[in-house]
C-alpha cells in the first residue's frame, strides 16, 4: 500500500487533500504536517512513497520545503500543488526537486487522475535521473517560452515578437507538446529543468 504525506500549514487544505487521495486505489496511510521541520522529522522516521507540498500565498515557503526535503532525502518523490500565479515559483519547486505540479483550480477528477498516474509511476522508487536534453525547440518556441517565464501573457509576447496572438498560442501548444507540459507553469518548470531555459 502507498503511503502519502501532505505538507501544508492550512489544516483545512490538508483535510481536503487527504479526502481526495484516500479514494485512490492502492493508497494506505495518509499523514499530514504543517511545517518543514515536522515534515523532515516525519519523513526521516517513516519515509512516504509520495509527498504533497502546498504552494501557498507565501509560495517561496513551499519551494523551500521541497528543496530542504530533497536535499536531505534524494529519493523523495514530491509533487507541489496549488494555484500558481507565477510560473517561476513552480519552476523553482521543480528545480528544487519536485517531480511535478498539480493545479488545484482544475476539476477534482482531473486532480485525482493526475495523482493516480503519479502513484503508478513511483511504485518502485528510483534515484533521480538527469533531465533529458533531447528537447529541440524552434527559435520562436524558445522566445515564447522565455516570455512565459517572465510572466507575460500571449498578447504581450505577440506584441514583442510582432506576432498575432493566435500565432503565439500555436507556438505555445507546440512547445507544450514537446515538453510534455499541460500548462504554462509546467512548461516553464520543465524548460528550466531540462536546460532549455537558464
């Protein structure tokens, strides 16, 4: 059975997340902690198969949680969750060692499906591997991704590149596919992780 550890300072959020993951197949033990120190102590004593870390309004806190956990336990499998207003925050969490990001403003069945997919992929923990360097973006796609990493909307990127907004959207969709990303935040995060962005 899979053990899950949830880290978020908000008790209500921990309750909601616990209810969501408790319905997933194969999930056994679910624990929750409020602080980084509690997380490190709990994980050291009883490592979980998956750690869920909330990106709160004070988002750098969640990023720091991920960084400290992965530095102490390289084999830790961590996902961050929340409503990311800043793709760079998500990118920082990915760079710090998180496996991915769950958008908490999507519909619950999609969140549950993403969690189930993650759980199935970590049934046997393995050491972290270097990110693939095989992603090849066109110069336009890289320009669009760079604009996204700076928090710019498609219209702003289009004006800077002298492109129609629909053209920017087309480039964005192509780079999403190449990076295996579902949204802007994931694209930026994966761009940093795979060395496409620096």
